[in-house]
């Protein structure tokens, strides 16, 4: 069982099939996500591929996400297998993505880099009543997300929460004496 405490914050709400080109357009793949300077630059570019007219994701004054969490529908992170997209979201200050489903490689990149907690909603949970700016609380230990009008059930994350909290797969392995 994870020892993570519930996370509370504001949400940025998206729909289905949010791909990595919407999270971070291909032109920025030349930025090195392993360097501090690269992460700093990627932080300011998170969600730069959203369509015109979408609410601003990056706060122009802080140059960071104006939201703690992203809430989305099905197939979040589909498209190219870009670690850069996950790093951009994490560096911008996003703590978790709550979605009905994730593209496999995006989910793995969240865990292996330790940048974001991927939280999968159970089939009977619906995000349709949420709107950008709402406050939610993610409780990984009790498999739920508290929203303004109720509680959404999530799939258990188990040891994945500890891997993300440690800062990724290699940091977790070092922390637990595996390497």
C-alpha cells in the first residue's frame, strides 16, 4: 500500500485522444529533457499544441501550469512516444493526470521518469461534470477522486505510486536497494 497523502488542487479538463503533439509539439523535441535548462524550457511549453481558443494552460506570469492536475477522457498521451511530453507536464508543475485510459507508452513514461502520477478512472466514473478550474482531491490509498459533486472511483495504483514519488524507476531502485 502506498504512503502517499491525498493531493488537492485545481484541474484543467480535456477530452478524449489528447495526443503528444497537443502536449508538446514536435518542433521542441530538440530540447534536452535531461538538463535543468531543458526542463525549465519544456515547463513553459506544456500543452502548447492545444487548439486556438483553448483556455491558457501556462500562467504567463509564473511560466508554469496554472493547474495542479489534468483530467481527461480516453487514450490520453496517444501518438508519438515522447518522454519530452511527460517531462514538460511534470516540469510545468502538474502533479497527476486523471483519465479514463492512457496510451501505454505515455503511462510507462509517467512512471519511469517519476514526473507525473497517472490515475486511471474506473469504467463507471465520469468526468463530464468537471470544468477547468474546479478543485479535486486525489486519494490513491482509497482509490478515489473527490470532485465537487461526488466521488469518482479509480483503479488501484499500488507500488507505482511509490515509484513516481521516488522520482522514477531508477531512483526507486536505488532507494529500495535494488541497484
